């Protein structure tokens, strides 16, 4: 976490606004995008980490120069060819680590800007859509963890219908992710997306109700000792 600002005036007041931070995560094709859309319809500001990565790798994205230097040949014009980059890092642990070292800090900067802007607007609760919430250690920086989950057969069916997906690629993605069992164990609430949408929506409203009753421990930024242990 960044240090709390010691400056005064309007900026300090904005940073001091209390925010309850909900962390939304889940495995591939477990309905996380659907949950994100529903949260926005319910008026919750959401920061989408995947969308942030798309901007960073897109036209004139902030990650483009560093990726061009680290992985020559994957940049076309002023943006990253995501298919070429994926082919370069797939199955290469070292290459993936080098890519994450470029992208993850930029996503965190983007997230902190989002939180600051939400605080300035007077938001009381925000959500961070982070696929790798546990893998990246960001579970320590949220007040409430909401995990999307779906039956295994349904998750695989959904994932394999995605453009460019195949069994080998899906296996590689799942292997890098925390297991559904671990995510569910550490969730404050599990949002099952294998049920009718009405049931899922009721669970989502319940999650928001429970989250709003949590103390805001993570914003404004300050020294923080996590209450959870993985």
C-alpha cells in the first residue's frame, strides 16, 4: 500500500474519504464479467483489471514501449499484438514473469487512481474486479472478498466457447490460477453463477449489504496488517 499523504488542503481531504473496497475475483468463465455488469447497474463504481490491461497494451498504451523492448516483434504500430505476445509467453514461465513485472505495477497505479477519484466523488463502496486477487496478494488490500464460482463442467463449456481458446490453452490458464476450493474457502461470500440469474442477483445484493457493514480498513492508504492468512 502507498503511504498516507501528510499534506493538507483539499487533496488530503479527498484521500481521507472512507471507502469500503470489495474485491471481486473468480476463475476463468465463472461469471465474473456478468457480476461486474450487475454491480455497475446497481450503482457501484468498478475498476476492471482486465480492461486496464487492454488499455495498457492498446494504442499508445503505457506498457507498449517496455513490452516492445522486452519482447521484440510483438508490437505492431503503436500497440501490442496480443496474440503474438500470448504465443511468446505461453508455456514460458520466465517470459510470463518478465511480462507481469511490466504490466502489474501499471495496473496497480491505475487502480490507485481509480480509488482516489472515487473518494473525491464521495463514493462509499467500490469494487475491484481482479482475476488474480489471491495470486497477486491484493486480497490483503480489500475489505470484502466476493468470489464467483460455477460447476466445473459449466466453467469448461463456457471457456472453450471463447474465440481462440483450446484445451491446452485453458489448462495453462487454470494451472496458473488459485484453485476454486481455495478461493471459496477465503471468500466472504461465494456468488454461484450456475443458478438462475435471479438467484445470482439476490446473492449479489446480499454481498453488497454485508460489505457495506464492514469497516473501511484499506482506504485511505495506511499501514495495514491483514486479518486473513492464506
